[in-house]
C-alpha cells in the first residue's frame, strides 16, 4: 500500500479551487476570461497556495448558470487555454488539478494534468472512475453525501486499474456550509477506514479571521485542504471562498 501514500509533496497541501470563479470576476472587471483565470493562478501562488483546481467542461454547476444567466458554453475557457494555464502552474511550481465533466475533457488534457479530482456527484459513476483511473494519474476523490460502501467501491475500482496515489476528501454539499454542519469528525473516520491513503477536506464554510475550520480540519488529520479561491468575496456565491488574506492567515 505504500505506493498510495503522499499524493502531494507537502503537508498541509492547500488547493485553490478556481472552478468557474474566473467568469464572475471577468464580468465585473470587463476582462477576458483567460486573463482573469491566469491572474487567479498567479495571485494564488503569491499568497502561498500549493495546487490549483479547475472544473473543466459543461458541468452541472455551470449548466445551472447557463439557465439562470443566459451564459453559453462558448464563454468557457478552451482546451488550449487550460494547456497554457497548466504550463503557467508548472513554471510556478503549482500542481495542476482538473475536475473533468466528461471523458472528452480527459482525452484532450490528460498529457498536461498532474492530478484528477472526481467530484462527489461522480463517486458512484464507476465507468467514469474506471476511465480516469486507467490514465495512471493521482486521483482525489470527493466523498460528500456518500456511504462507506460507495467510497470503498470507488477506491477498489481505482486500485484495480492503477498503482498511482489516491486521496479522499471529506466535504458537505451545502454552499455555504454552516460551521455546525461541517462534520469534521468525518475526517477521523476516513483516516481510520482508509489508513493507507491521504485524507483531505474541501471547505465551503465562510472564513473567519483565524481560518478556524481549515486549521481544525488539519488538526483532525486532513493533510490536503481545498477551498474556493477568489479575489472578491463580495461577489454572489464567492462569500464562502478564500481570498489572498485568508490564505496568508492559514499558511503563516
């Protein structure tokens, strides 16, 4: 099992989940989407982030925005844009993580992806997990709203295909998550049941001045920590993201 240990090169390993946050910032500042995505990567590096996570493809989240705000898929970054962002991450020493919406994303970006993240909505999608794990890349598996047996089935699928590393991320499907609903003790449970793997936490609570939730998650055993990253928490649905000051508080 030793091959599965230490999916990331330092602890705690902090991931800035940019996802589609570039869109709102670009609209506000009237800047090109790619320029804002690149700016987010650069600012994340400056304040001490270790990895960057982009959701790529027509995900359920973005599909909701299409309906509500009349956004079209053409507003997304292109595969070539993501290749440039990956190169930027490489030059800055950041791990480039992709949460793919479908196999087309994997086929087009596999050669530049460092780590794949499988969202909790796909944890029971065994054919999709099978496809990703055959790419022989480290995998972060989100476990929100999943049963122990569902997690084990997904892990077994990955193990059967790959000798690469696995991390399991606790999270709660509530945006923002109330502090009393964060259920951080689940981190200890995952550490007990999956002792051969890195355990992490994706945080959707609103940050306080001491980054209490992330710090507590780390103290409970989460060695990989992830939180949405923004440059403006006043934007709609950005209030539970971290900004540069939050990262510095947590890291230093």
